[in-house]
């Protein structure tokens, strides 16, 4: 059973087709990077007021699902 994302949009006319949130010019990768940098959802919403808390949560779910589907090159552990 596939995961459905209702807030993630792919439109070649918006941000060259990278995944964005609700058609806004806010890439999913930007939000995920903000979380990785230690920002809270509240801080992200203050920085990007067009977003909603569910946008942040769905961006993280989308990123997690994308990683499940790909094998990224990693340095072997010792």
C-alpha cells in the first residue's frame, strides 16, 4: 500500500519541478534542511509564514519515504 501525500506537489512550472509544499515556492528540501539544522516547527512557521504545521510534518514523511526508495552512497563503517 503506497503512501499518499496531499501537500506535496510536483509542477514543472514551479521551482523547475522539484517537490514543493502545496504549490508554493517552498521546496520540501528546504523545510527538511531547516529541521536538520535544529529548527522547531514553530521557528520554521515563523520563517515561512505561508506554511502550516502539517506541511512540515508531511515534508519529513515525504523525505523518509524517498529515502526508503533509494540507496544513497555512504562511506562503509569501520
